[in-house]
């Protein structure tokens, strides 16, 4: 019963030691003095891109066909299911007869 709190303390210490360098680097890095408000400012760049006007080349009233023949796929799936069912039934009949 004593090992659980000790293991928790060891885990907390390991996590604290792994986070400590990152916290120290964040605190030491940078030249901003928070109390005197003497922080450097970064000037952003602005890019302006001229966009050409949109030109419509033609009007289509129907969507392009992107599908497949569903009836043929359904027929092939049905044949596959039927064939698999027949194989299972045939296998069970042979075992029952043996």
C-alpha cells in the first residue's frame, strides 16, 4: 500500500523535471519587459494580388455522369451471395452425411 503514493510522487517529479526546461526557456527567451511595456513589435507585410474577373464559358444544365451501372453490380453481388450460400449448404450436408 505504500508503493502507490511513492510511485505517484516519482511520476510527478519526472513530469516536473521534463517540463522545467521548457518553462525556463520560455521565461528567459525574448526581450520583452512586461512591467515597463518595452516589447518589440513585428511589422506585418501585406500582399495584394490582382484577381482576374471570372468568365463563364458556357452553361450546362445537366450534371456529368460519374457513376457506374448499379444494376450490373447488384446482379453480380446477388450471384456471389447465392454461390456462397450454396457452398455453405453443400459443406454442411457432407458433414451431416459423414
